[in-house]
C-alpha cells in the first residue's frame, strides 16, 4: 500500500511539474505540445500573436511574436521524433516583412502535417503565414487585411527605391499565390482596392470572404482544425507504413 501511495504521489508530482513547465513555455513563447490526445498524436501548438518582431526590439507594452524564438522551434519540430504535426494559431496585425516571410517559408518547408487557424485576424505579413500550412481555417468573425507592402524610416525618392518596393511586393505575392487558390490578379486587385480602408488602400476580408477569394481553405474553429490535423497525421502514418 505504501509503495502504491508513493507511486501515485510521484505521478502527481510529475504531472504538476509538466503543467508548470508548459505554463511557463506558453507565457514566454506562446508555444505548447498537445500530447494528451486519445489517438496518441503529438501536436505542437504555435501561436503568432500581436506584431511579428524583426531585427529591432519593439516596446515592452506591445504583444509580439519573436522570430528568433519561432525559427529554432520549427527546426526542432522538424527534427523531433515525437511531434507529428503543427497547429498554427494566428491573431496578428502583421509586422516585419523579412521576419514574417522567414517564418512562413519555414512552416511551408516542414515535412510534417500543418494546419493554421485565423482567429481575431491575420493581417498584412500574417497572410503569408496563414497560407503557409498544408490546410487553413478561419473563424466566421476572423479578418484578413490585404494591402501593399509598407516601409518605415527614411525613403530615398529615386527609381531604385520603387523597384525595391516592387521586388518585396512580388516576393510576398508570389509566396501567397503559390500556397493558396487565389490568383495573382485577384490578390493584386484586393491589395489596390481604394474604397474599403479609410485613408488607405487594401481590402478587409471577413471569414467566408477569405474562403470565397481562395486565400483560406475553409471556415471553422479549433475543433475542425485539430480534427483535420489528426486526420492528416494518421493518413501520413498509414502511407509510411505501406512503403
């Protein structure tokens, strides 16, 4: 009886330690591993929230996603024997173009099944991240803002500057179009719309609209996203077993 009580206490201590570690990880990086599934599939949860931070540190008052946290995590996920899929949750205003594209390219190059879910919003450089997964969802009230690239700081008024702007824009447009059903003409038309955003150009897509234009695959919530990811993981496992 004493041994059984000790084993039960050890199990409780391990669970508490694991929960504390997971809480700390979520607080610091916005990431967690979902490993309590009845199907025994281990899913890594990756959240892209606030502003995507690039090479410059943003204010301490700002909610940010730091790419120096995300990129090593994605490399570790690819190398992990235990993690079988990745769920990306997005509620971001956008941010640094280079950092956002780096995250999107890393997610797109993962060999493991990936699913994204747009919650409050996935604006600006959040769009490439949202479409970088194998399958994407957006909640009915979720929004996506499609607009041309912006640049802060000093801008030199020479033709080379505008060529550079176009180069960056083409990189973003090319990535998005290659990872969703929207064509280049449709995407550029949405970017240059003048009758939607006040004192700005671009388009706001809400829920079903993002699906209608072919940017997101389906309207749905966390239940559909996790169920789809489990389905993809099991399908991949069956295919590997047949080889």
